[in-house]
C-alpha cells in the first residue's frame, strides 16, 4: 500500500468496481491477496475486540485496539483496521 499513488490514475483502477469485479472473478488467489488479507484481518480484529486478549501476550493489534483518539475516546474498528493494514504491508 505504501506504493499506491505513484502512477497516475492508479487508485482509479484499484477502486473501480468493474476492475475489482474482474480481478475477483478471474484473478485467482494471487491477485486477490489483498482482499483475502482484509477479510482475515476483519475477522481477527472483530474477534479481539469482542473476546479480548485472554491470556495471550499483549501485541501490536492490542495496542491499536487500546489506542485513543484526539478526544480521549476509544478508536473505532475502522481505525484499527487501517493500522493493521499499514503495519502488515510495511513488513512485506
């Protein structure tokens, strides 16, 4: 994701519903890796936000969940998802 926006109109094609349908329909697992990752991340975040950490060691996901916004309010699931995407793609 760090490379997005380097080419003109790149985000237009990436966010285009027709292009997304074509990739989903004909792209196979490799071209759909980002979508599969987002679906997996969504499940992990939802599970952690509802069930909590349990007896596991505190990790970066938990740090993102416990973060507060500028007003001291708990962050929303979408904010946690954004951080999860940012950190995972920076490691790849």
